[in-house]
């Protein structure tokens, strides 16, 4: 059982790394060019874009990764 959890943990780590690397960087100069207003069409509908979905996926994977880390560190499996 511990072997299966460890394998899932390693796959999860690889997927989380890939998802983080696939995200685009945020340039602080973009806010200055666009006026810095958060009331734009794109900011209101950000959750429906690829970037918004990637951010949600990153959050979910990070929480699951943390849970697996705790489970593996507590030695539930013998």
C-alpha cells in the first residue's frame, strides 16, 4: 500500500511541476500599461480562460500534494 501511495505521490509531483511550468509569468509592467484597473472584461472572466483554469488546477494539485506529504510522513503504512 505504501508503494502505491508513493508512486501516486511521485506522479503528482511531476504533474504539479509541469502545470506550474506551463503557466505564463505575470509582468508587473502590464498593469501600468493597461492603467492598473481590475475592472476589465478579462479580469471579470479570468476564471473561464486557460490561465484561470491553470491557476485553479495548481491550487488543487498543491493541496493534494500537501495531503499526500502529510500522509507519507506520518507513517500510516507499515
